């Protein structure tokens, strides 16, 4: 599996996640960056006779990640978090 990372921010406990700045003014914000590793899950789907299956639905249970296979039975799902 090939992997890549993205960043997400979250506010400190007891603070609001949004910031409002009026025109002509500035603001300083302190925030925490949390590194989240994500991966690509890919493969090929075949039936019992080893025939490639197109338009098969592939879903990762308990997530919103899903896709369908192409004409050669291949699929790829990006952005899957570690431990999913």
C-alpha cells in the first residue's frame, strides 16, 4: 500500500474552531496540527472462475469509503486512515 499524509487542525479544549477577522485587521492564532496517515487500498476482483468483475462495489465497512471496479476488475480507494 502506498501512503501519503495530510494535516488537520483542531482547537484547544474550550476554544472555538472558527476565527473572524474584519477588513484591515490582523489576528494571531495558536493551533495544533495533528498528522494523520492515510493510505490507498487497491486490488482486482474476480469471480470463482477467475473472470474479472466490472462494476462490482467495494466498500470499507464502517466508513464512507467505497468505489466500483473498472472494466478490468480493478479498484482503488484513496484516503483510508490507518486502522480502518
